[in-house]
C-alpha cells in the first residue's frame, strides 16, 4: 500500500515538473517573440525617417520550385535613378531547407534572350518593360526555373544593412584603385569598407573585365558578408537588421519568411554559399545588335542546363 502511494506521489511530482517546464518554455518563447518584434520595429523606425515609403505594387505569379527550394528573384536598383530603369543586378537566391543549402546565381544583365511579348533584348530590359513579373516569365521561358518570390533592393538599403551589422566595416582585398561612376574613391589593398564604399566596390565596372569583374566581386562580397554574419553570431541582431533594411526593399515575402530563411543561415557556423554566373564559361559570344547595343549572345541550352543543375543538385 505504501509502495503504491509512493509511486503515485512520484508520478504526480513528475507531471507537475513537466507543467513547470512547459510554462517556462512558453514564457521564454513569448519573451523571445516580443524581443524580436520590438527589435524589428526599432530597425524599421530608424530607416523610415530616411526613405520614401510609397512603394509601387507589382503583380508576381511565382511558383514553388519542384525540389521544394525557395527561389527568390533578387534585383538591385538605385532609387536615385528615374523610374522604370533596367535592373542593375539580377540574381536568383535559392534556399533548400531539406538540404540546408544556400545558392546565388547571377545573370549578367547584357544576356541576350527572348522577352515574352517583346522579342529579343538584354534580359535587364524586362524589368522596365513589365516589372518583376515579366522578368520572372523571361527567366522561366528561357531557363525553365521557377521563382516564388521577388525582392527589389534599393542600394541605400545595402549601405544601411552593412553599417548596422558591421560598424567596423567588412574586410575586402581591393584589387585596384576604383573611383569612376561609383561616387567614392577606393584605394587598393586589404581594408575594411563601410557600407558606402562596399557598395562602390561591388558596382565598379569601368575596367577591362567590365561587368564580369563586377559580378565576381558581388558574389565574393555576399560570401564574405555571410561568413562574417555567421561567425559573429548575428541571430540576436537579425530582427533589427531586417527592420533596418525592410523600408528599402520591395518584396512579396513577409517578414516571418525572411526571418525564417535568415535564421536558418545564421544558426550554423561556416555556412557556405554556392555561386554560379550565367552565362557560364565558353558559352557565349560578344556581339552588337542594332538598336540594342553590346550583348552576350549565349548558348541557351548549355546555360539552361547549367542553371537547372546548379539549383536542383
């Protein structure tokens, strides 16, 4: 009889401790959610004072990739340019939650492709002709890649993000003196660049390699920023960082989706970002088209296969 009472008390105590642990877990979860929300709002408030809030609304009929990855059409723009300008930077950012992989595919803006309803042109013309939806259709028709979301990032948002995340700057080995058409002067050598100078570094293309060098620098900076974010354990700062950059981004992703992808990246150290450039090596020719200008005439089949393989493997 005594043994049964002892067993009953022990079982009752165990249930009680389970309830206590559950209550504590719930409390910590609520505190974390509240902290994330207030940090996010603080970041938004900091940036809203500096940026125009009337963002255009775009149609975007995105689809989930067949392999379950989240593919985002990532576009770089300059708010100081006239409306309807062509995309300065075109990337496909892909996150596969099953494999835990992060990939960036850059499509060079002079790539000569068929734009649905408009004929052959540089791929970056699609944005001015029909917004991100026409660019999505162009990528789907030419490369057979599904894009679920789009994000148009104003370059000033990039500057704010870098300065907020890395107050001391991001270390870069600048290969040459850069100054033409980037608004700043950058001297060669290993140095830490603030947001404004880092933006100038990734936009520079006034040399012999032109846009090819710029795309390579963009991808290298993305890798370095990703590595530094993971190494300094930026997860607690992530809600505010998203808040800081949110006013500078026009996207159909909500904040929770962005936060989920970002936390997945920052929660693991030494996260690698795989990169690809389209067109791939030895698959294009430099040509000049009347009324269009200098273009990259690509082997479409070779580049379609390369892009699909890169995103799906």
